[in-house]
C-alpha cells in the first residue's frame, strides 16, 4: 500500500479582492447553492475538450484511455463529494495560476455587481466572470484539488479552506488521477444532502445533462459507477427530439446565465457547406454586452471538438447571442489566423447571421410584446448594425423601435412613422440626447410638437451615428432637428393656424445687434420657426455634425474645434420683444443678449461659457429691474 507523501508544501495568501470574493461565497451570496455542481462539471467538461483538441497533434496524451468522462463520487459517512475528470489536467504552476490567483479584470466588476444585487438574483451572475470554481466554498469548508497533466510524471495538490490562504504541494502519482483533475469537497454539515444520489442526480440532469462528456455516479465507496448522462451533444439532435426545458438547461450552461432564452435558433445547414448551429438570445442583458472589445460569445466546434470562442461567428452587433457552431468542413488543427481568413467560416457566419435575424423578424411579427422586451434589452446594440452592416441595413431599420414625441409611452417602428407622416413631410425627424426627459423638454421640439409632427427621441450613444449612415427609409431622409433650418413654415399648427410674419423695425434691429455682439461665439443669429414657448435655442449649421454628435466627439477627444452654433430667437416671445423694445440703453441690451445665449446653452444641457461674466450680467439686469 502506498502512503500519501506531500512534498514541498507552499503556503500562499489570497489577494485582497480574492479574499473578499471568497467571503461572499462562504456567506451565501446565492440563494441556489446547487449552482456549484454545474460550475465544477462545466470546468471538467472543458478540461476534457481541451485534451481532445491537444490529442489531435499528440495522440499519445490519451494513452489507452481515449474516452472522456466525468465521475462523481459520494461518501455520506465522510461527508465528501468528489468531482473527477480525465481531461487535460494541470501542472503545479497552472494550478496556482488557475486556482490561486483570480484577480483578473472581471473579478472586481463581479463583486461590485453581486454586492448591488439581492441575494436571490446573484445566482444569475455566477460563471460570468471566470470564478465559477469558487462557488464550491458555499458548500465546503475545505477543498482539495489533485491534478496531473496528461503526459506528465508529476502531480500536485491545491488545498484551501476559503478563509484567506491556500497551499500547494507535490503528491505521489499513486494518489493522483492517471491524468486529469480530482476535486474533493469536504462538505459543511448543512450541505450533507450533496452526498445523496437522488439530489446529485437531479441536479446533474437539470443543469448539466447535455455537456458533451459522459457523467458517471458512484453512490458510495466501493460501488460500481453508473452512467447518468451519455455525453450526447444536444446540438447533434433534431429539434423535434429536444424539449424546451432541455434547451433552457443547455443555454444556461453555455451562457453562464440563469435566465431563460427569449429566442432559440437551432438548425442544420446542408449543401456547399455543412454545419449545425444552436444560438440563443438571452432573456436579460449579459454583463459584458457593452465590453469595449465588442466580442461575440459563440463557440466554434469542429466534429464536436471545441476549437475556440474567438472566431467571430456573428457580427459584433449580435454579440449578445450565445451558442455554438459545429462543422466538419474545417480541419481540426486550424489556427486562429486561418480561421479568421477562412472563406468557409465567412459563409457560415453569413448563414448563421441571416437565420438569427430572420428569427428575430418572426418574433417581431408574431410576438410583439415579447419583441419589445427584447428591444429594451438589446436594441442599443442591434442599432450598431445599421451603420456597420450595409447588406442588412434595411432589415435592421425595419426591426428598430423608437420612443417618439407623440407617444406618452411605448414604441413606434419606422414603417409606422412614415405611414403617419404629414403630407409634404420629406424627412424622418429625430432628436438625440442623453435622457428621455431631457429630450421631451428640449426647446428644439416645440415647433414640431405644435404642428403635430412626430420626432424620434433617441437616447442611446449609437443614435448619433447610425442616422448619418442611413441615408433614408422608404424614401424619407433622416434629419436632426438640432441641425440646419427647421423648414416648418409650410406646416400649420394643430389649431389650424399658419405662423404669422412678425413685423417691427425694433425686432430686425435687435437681430442685427445680436449678430454683431455674439459674432465671436455663434455663426449666426436668426429668427426661429421651431420655437413656440422658449425664447431661444441653439442649432448646428446645416453641414457638419448635429449638437449631440458634437458633444460625443468632443468628450471623446476626437473633435478639436466644434463649429460655432446658430442662435435662434423666438421673435414672438414676450421677453425677446421687451428686450428689443428697450431704447437708449445699449449696455443693457448687450447684457441681455449674452444672457439669452447662456440661457440657450443651459437649455441645451451645457454650462455658460464664462460663469463669472454670466453672474455679473445677471446681477446688472436684476439691478436694473429693481425700482430705485
């Protein structure tokens, strides 16, 4: 009998972020602790898939044991649960890297989000940040990981109680798997149920029933292993053989989320290229949807061998889609560079994208309420495709939904907008900004509202970009109401009246006076036909960018000198008429003119250019109005 000999035991202390994370795990951040088993099985399946891939070039790694498997061993008396795989395994340094240091970019974001969530919602976040292994500390007061890398003559043991430190030591080969990893969970007293065959088998079938590796169960020490899942990949089955519950289970495993998919697309393509695709649209936003890299999360398999999750199988504006593509048309040893340049992959990408967009279109037509929930989650990303994907631009514009100036709530499509446009209206008008409330209060909207002309209210960052690249929809061009002339004179107001020309030499003289005084700060001062309630507003010149686009580019440091705006003045406003009527007090009119400009800036969401001068002018105007 060989005794266990641990050599060169090294103790390490977890970094502060890791210790904080483990504290959260131990103190039951998650209401559903069953999730730990899914995470360990998922990691074990990944290890088996990695071995299959490496064995393509090095078949000797498989030895005489070519069949991948995961084994769960239960020991009620010792209160232990063991999860073991015969996958790629880890060397000592790999164990330290994979298990001892998790302070990567996602860890702090993960902790911040679970700290902000209610306990019952936290389970949806696990697995999304590469920290799924640590969920085992929810049920175990000590965890031992014994691993031997395939082809290696050394084995190591990682051990921790999850309270701030861990140890790593070498172990005899007799005490380690022939290859792969064995995780021994020393369960807490209140987690003893995880040594029950019924409990463990139920969890496996509900949450991990479709991992592409067979799972065996040993009910107690000395018992024969019983296969509880056969490792048949779900995507290889026909749609008629798969239930909704099975799709949901698989989706949760592949996405690392605990919601239900709002849309499932499963098909097999045959012909010039043959492949199977299984894609899911999540029911909630993935945490990384607005990752600056905008990478997709579709996995590529070749003959059921995992190749990469970095193959760009979907355009970036569909990066919220989760799933996989399995093909036999690519070589198993294809490199990442070859993948990106492959004409086969380009054809697959086009085919999968078309099928997903078609499925979204069907949802929009047949399930409008469900589609609106989808749009609220993913509309901001889908709109990126309007300026990135010329081929599908018309489809994507038809799918878009918008808040508008005529709706108290709900959304409108562009087709509905065009159908209800005013006679003689040649443009689709829009107003872009940072919030819906700000847009509804915008002075630039007043003239359109008074005439019953609908305006799209756009609040996503992408909304300042796509209208510029989308020249028209059903013959009508997109036009920002904060840029150029409004051209509203030909439309009557909702009370049936057309705007009347305002005469008076004083008003004309005041416009000229304002042009002269503000020449250094605005490109023009003119009478406005878009204002009905406010005294002034700022608009951008006809050429160049609209007001919101300028702000975005300036904040990003990509616009050195913005064009001078145009100040539009409502000549019917009592304040403007009163200022224009003042005689023999040029200094007052100058102060009032600059205050009107600063008022327009404030209404536009900006600050006065010179706060001190603004305060001084305001004080002088107040002083003049106070009776002496």
